[in-house]
C-alpha cells in the first residue's frame, strides 16, 4: 500500500525520463488521469491513456513521454508540493509563478485540476499538487 500515490506517479515519470523510456505505466485513478491530462495540455508529456492489457488485474495509466532534440528531457524538474502530512493551499492571488512563468504549478481547484495560469485567469485558488519545469 502506498501512502502517497501522487508522489509515486511523479517519481515514476521522473525516473522514466532520466533513463529515456518511451512510455511509463502507472496504476490508474481518476485523479492521476486528470493530472496526466494537465501535463499533456501543458506540453510536458506526449499522451496518456487508461488501458487494461490481457492478464492484468487493474487498469494502468500509460503515459507516453516527450523529448526534445537529441533526446533532451522536456521535464527537467518535477516535485510534489502538497503532501498528505502537509497540505499546501493558496488563494488565487498567491498562486506561485514557477521559473518566472516558464514552469507550471498544477493546482487542484473546485473546477478540477488546472495549471496555475488557468487558475489565475479564472480567479481560483486551491491545493498546489506539484510543480514542474
């Protein structure tokens, strides 16, 4: 049993990018699907889909990673901010700007998971799930 499945997902993505894997399989959940869709919209991963292969007991989220020229990593840094033991909530005025706007903070709002730019436009605060650049 994992105490923080979101941190596990981010660690799997971080480790897979460092060894230049094409895809990474993550145990699926609705929250992880939404997080993967935010990463796709922001251009950090190529695609994500929920699959259940033959002989598998549970669905997995298959994330296709994205690389730049000469197999350069698109995700340089990915970090969990709000943890089960220490939640990090912010108002829309205090949403973090990551790398002076070049990075993304993923925020869990009442309208679902959003990138910090979208949450700021909509005037929504919430829980800062992770940051990446």
